[in-house]
C-alpha cells in the first residue's frame, strides 16, 4: 500500500472513532438530562384531542406537557374527553381513579416496595431526577420519566418521552391516559397502583 492510502485510512479510522465517542456522549447527555423540549407554537395545529403541540397531536416529536386546567370548565369542548390508551380496561368496567376514590399511591414492586405516597391535587413527577416527587433510581427509568396529574377530578398518567416507556396494565402509554383504580402502572423496574 502507498503512503497516501495509509494516511487516508488512518484519518478515516480516526473520524469514525470520534463519531462513536460523540454518539456515546450524546446518548449519555440525553439519558441524564432528558431530551430537549421544544416550546409550543402559538399557531400550532391542534391534534385530534384538541391539544396542540408536538407529541400531543398526530405528528412525531417529544411530548411537551401543556398547562392543563384543573377543571373542565376552562377547557375547550374538544379537550373535555381525554384519549384513552388502553380501551381493554374500559371494557372490563373498572372504575377510574378519581380524587374521591384514590387517596394514595402504593408501590407494589421494585426497590421501594411497600412505600405509600399520599395523593394531593398537584401533579406528581416520576423519574430519577432529585426534583421528582417520586424518585426512582434504576437503570430503566429516565430522568423525567412520567407525570401523574389530575384531569378534572380523574387521575391521568402521561409519559414524558421516556426511553423505556410507561406501562398501564401491560400496555404502553403513548398519550395521557386515565387510570383505573387498583391497576398496575410500571415505570422502569417499579410497579405501583392508585388505591383508596
């Protein structure tokens, strides 16, 4: 081989090596600090649920949590019916977790099994971040993994574009979904339920 060919191969190998290093650094950064969140546009098209913004309509993109009103009186008519990600649960006739029927979050499996957290009226964030209301430290939980919040008087789970997903009774949550009472929710290696 000529000297020129060896020089080109060395530079090519070096460029490939740096591409792998930057890819690993980017993956670690997004896992530790979460994905970048884009601001909602004022004139963003509304999705099928009436909510606008990336991840809440039909297009792909990270989920950006809108400012949800605590009552349906402030919401437009199209928002008053929340999409459900697991119609099988509704067919089984399980009652939904509301402010009157669900008073606590009980961790049933995982590192914090047996822990109970009283539910108030404020959203509860779930993730590895020290700012989370329910901090779960395992390799399968994202920094800002999911959010438990009230929609009217019903409890709803919202996945925050996590890497490994949030599961309600074995089905992956892709849109904000109403939670039936005593139904397992799985975040990482931790499973919990909303109970009276």
